[in-house]
């Protein structure tokens, strides 16, 4: 695997914001940045419908102009570019598979939170086993000091019922690099049979919550020991995990969520929580594939 960050460019404001986010991340990790353009992306903006030569020149100009702009912002960063020929989905997944991370733009819909990722980008999220980060165009408008990421907390949602070491490793390593607070949430809902119990036995809900909080703490304890400098905040809530994360994302620099790797004949899936965050979160969303 090549130690590098890959950012996809399609000419949209969101993809430029993604490239700038990727440049900050590459500088933080001290790895090169690789800018790519996959032909015929559904999210492309401003691409003239003309012959292949004109489209190729447009893509090369886009890559050149963006790379030159980023070199001005990050003079010491190693930046390379590539126009991906062939089937765009396969090309993007292929280049992501041999990189540390894939960063893509995610477009909001007017004044409400939404996402238009396009079939190529969504296929990459579903298929690649490397971390994928989706960035909104509004990320460029957030104030920051210097050329690094804004100084904001990180937010992660975890499922304590199954192992998720890749997810935890990504979050703690990233929080350690950024020297920021890592907020970890687990959300649960009471089984229907207990739905009538709290009014009769108020202690049942509190006892269940204490047990879940203890399980979350046990899950995180080895990682806190491995990364003692990370300021960790643990929280257990009652409700739907996706909605609880969306309610808590205000002020977060990135929201991290897992995607179970399912090798099924029916194709890969990203899961309802990751799907909801991709569509509605305002902060950058990191989707981490894990067993």
C-alpha cells in the first residue's frame, strides 16, 4: 500500500473543499497527496459535453490548477495528479485500495442537510476497505489557525455488541494527531417488553444504562491506555444511533462511523447509520470499513 491520501476532483465546490481537507490531512500525517479525476462522474459540475480530447484537457487543467493552489497553501506537501482512464467506479476504487484514505466531496441540497454523492462516489464508500471521508463545501468557510484542520472535537458512534478495532484505531490515532477531544457515543433502545417498565420500575432503565456505559468503557479502556494523551469523553444515549449522532455533531470537526464488511453475493452495503450520516451530517464524515 502506498502511504498517501487520495482526493477526488470533479469540478464542484464540494470536491475542491475535499481536496483542501485532504491536503491538511496529508500534511498532518506527513504523507503525499494524490489528486485524481475519474471521467464521467455523475457529480461533475461545469464539464462541457464535448469530445474526449476536450474533456481530457478540462480534467488536466482542473488537476493542475487545484494542485498549484494547494502547493501555495502547503509549500512542503508532495502533491501528484492523475486522470483516471477506464471505468470510473473501478478506477476510483482501485486507486483508493492502495492508499491510506479516500476523500470525496459531498454536496448539500439548498438550505437543508442532504447529500448528492453520485453513483461512483457511493460505490467507493460501499466497496473500498480503506477509510473514506466525505466533505461538504461549507467546510472551507470554517475558521482555522494556520494550515491545519480547525481545532474541533471528533465524534464517533460505536456498536458495543461487535468488535470494531479498525474503527477505534482510526479514531484514536486521528485524535492523537490532532490533539483534540474524542467524543464516543453508543445509543440504544429498550426492547418493546421493557417499554412499559420505566413508569412501574424507574430503576430498570437506569440499571440498563449503567450496564451499557460499563460495557462501552471496557471497550474503550485498552485504546485509552494505548493513547493516554487523547482526551476521551464517553456517552450513552437512548434513541436511534443515527439521529443521536446528528443531534450531537454540532461543533464536531469530523464524525466517524463504521461500516461492516459484508462479502455477500447481493453486493456491499453501508448500513443505515452510515447512510444517514452521509446524507445529513454537516461535518466531514469518515466511513471506516471493519469486520
